[in-house]
C-alpha cells in the first residue's frame, strides 16, 4: 500500500497537532447486549456527521490562523469557538460489532495486549503496582469494574461546546451506548499553559509524519532536530507499518490509541527533589532537570547544563537541536559510568529513556532510524485543579498516544526502555516519570550529580510520583471503515430495517 492521499480518511486527533483543545472529555462507553446492530447502524451517521477528520482539524486550524492574521478580526476571533470528536474501540467493542456486520475480521487482533486488554497486562507487562491481596493492578474501581467497549473523546474551546457535542453524539446512538464513566481534562492556566502538573513544558519533541498530502510549506515544516517518521509508524497499512501485509483491509489508516490515567503527586515530587538535591550537593531545579532531561521551560540540559534558558525553551528552532552525551553510544554495546565522569544528561533521564535519539545501537548506520519505528504521537492533557487551588485534590495527566503497532510503540517504550534498569546501559535506573517496577522497593540511578556521574541516587521502584489509576488499549478506525464495513449490518429474519432502514444490506464501501 502506498502513502495516504486523503486526510479526510483519518480521525482528527491522530496526525499533525491533533484536535484543538482547551478542555477535553473522555467518555468511556459500553454497547449494551442486544444493541449491537443499532450501534453499528448509528455509527455511520455519527461518523459522517460528528466525527472530526484530520482534514477537518486542519481546516479549522487554517481558519484560526487566518482570523488571527486579520487586523480587524484578530482581537475578536482570538479565541475561536472550536470543538471536535473522535471515537475508538476496545477489542471487546470490535468483537460486538463484528457479530452483526459483514466483513469485519477482528480475529487477527485477538492476541497480544490489545486482545487481552490493559487490565490483564498491567501488572505483568507494564509493572503497574498490585492491589493488596489480589493480582489486579492498584487502579480505581471505575477502571477495575467496567468492561469497556470504546471511548468518545471530545475536545474544544469550552466545556459547554464539548458537552453539547457529546450530547449530540450520544443522542444519535440512543440506547445503543451506555456511558460507563467520564474523565475531564483541561489545559493549565496562565503561564503554566502547555505544562504538566510538575511544571515542565510538555509535548516539545514529537516526530513528524512524512509525506502527508495537501500541506502548505509552513504546515510541512520540520523544525531542526525533529525526526521524520514513516506514515506506517502511526497509520496501519501505510509504508513503515511492519504488519501491513497481515492487516485486514478495514484497518487501513486506523491507529491504536493508548490511554492512561496518571495521577501526579506534586508535593511528593517537590519534596523528593528538595531532599535529594541536598544529598547530592546540587539544587532542586537542576536535579529535576536532570531527571527529566529538560528544564521547566523545555530547554534541554544538553544545551544548558547549569540553569534554565527560557529563550531556548520557547525557540522551536533550537529546543530540539541536540544530541545526548557522550557521542558514539550507538556504536557501543557496553558503557561503564566511572568515578569522576561528567555526564550532562543522565542515561536514565525521562526524555532519553523515551527517545534515545543518537544513543540507540542497531542495524542502521543512522542511529535515529533504529529509534523511529518505536515513536508515538502523544495527545495527553492535564486533569485536576492547580496545586495551589486545592492541594488535596487529585491531579495528573490523561496520557494518550497513537501508533500502528502496540508492540513497537507504547508497550515497547514502557517495558523495554522506561521500566528497564539497564537501558540504555547499567546504572540507568528506571524513568523517574513513567518508569516503574513492582518487584523492587528501590532502584539506583546514576548520572544525577553533575560533577560525578558515578554517584547513585535511590529512587522508588514503585513510582510514587506518577501513579497509574487505570487505562485501556483502543483502536481508532478510519472514517471510511466506520461508514463502510463497520456499519454494514447483516439483515436477519425479523429485522425489517436491515442495514440501512430499507430492508437491504448495503454494499461495502
């Protein structure tokens, strides 16, 4: 299969910058027993009328840009009212639909983490903490006690716009959808905009999906240091998808969505940085920067090791233009941190664990080509009030990411990079932000003391700073799949409406 030629095929939160979002609601739903055919019929209308495509999202961004550049409209339209929606399905949800439609082959998806569901693999695979006296992950009851079939994600400028959009969609589905629970997220206010609750600028380093059609020169610009990845790393069936030949046709231009509700314990993080920086003989913000790999502004420590340079942090021409030190690690299977060695960016820093850049040893001469098959597109948003507003309330990140292959994307990054105490080399420890091990109380991490990388700091094995509260694996089908095979209901005896309300089974699209 060649490259994509029509961005209206792809759901809008997947490619480019995703949906515009000040607020976002994730509405997790079930398809009640006996309502499968009604759901599939309604899905066609929902996909045609309410689901936002990448082309829709791009057009909205262009309208916003044009309004803001118009001196007469700029002030009035500085906050253009926008809203968009996408829909994704668990394996359970796809199974239910497949029983009432013709041609939806889901058997190939039954294996692996998607077929099992995140609840089944969280403890053994992702190393999530274990609920006492059980083998279940220590998640909230709403995640443990609900069998989910899908999620409606609705993002927009205001809470009212988002709620109205969600209401329209659920009205189209009627009794065929039951909302199990909802989780709301919102961009942080004021000077914290774009930052997660620990205070670090988020989403700076995102790969660029190459060869997308119909983009302007400005829209296709690749900032220095950003990686261009094949379309098939994100979209099923496109060049770069290693499983393309085995995919059923309906999966073309779909993408797997990983959702994780991650609670952030801000006070614990701040206390740990303060106490540990005193132990190491550094200062709080520098230790935080070394654990993350960037200062709070987004400035990489490889470009400024001693203090936060806000100008670099906000400059997209510089804030990704760096490699990790020391150079040449992509040629080495072994690397030993010795006493007195200086290392600007620790081997176990969050951004180095999750995107090794030039570190990665592999078959390609260009080390980034060894990393790029594992890249993901992140679409997370914070949730919960500000720490100062209500210190006792829960807050964190609604982590969401897209990829064509879970085994090469999120699962690979989490299991083999973030959670590994020896990636990329011994002494790395686990990623302090998203890494964890439920088998060790503490894990040593080297490289955090600027003057001597061999000095080791003990971090909790069970991550107490970022705590998984629940999550699931979903598949986000293309819009043609939803208006075609996924709504191609097979007429049965006694079914007067058939597939299209006229007693006839429509041809596949």
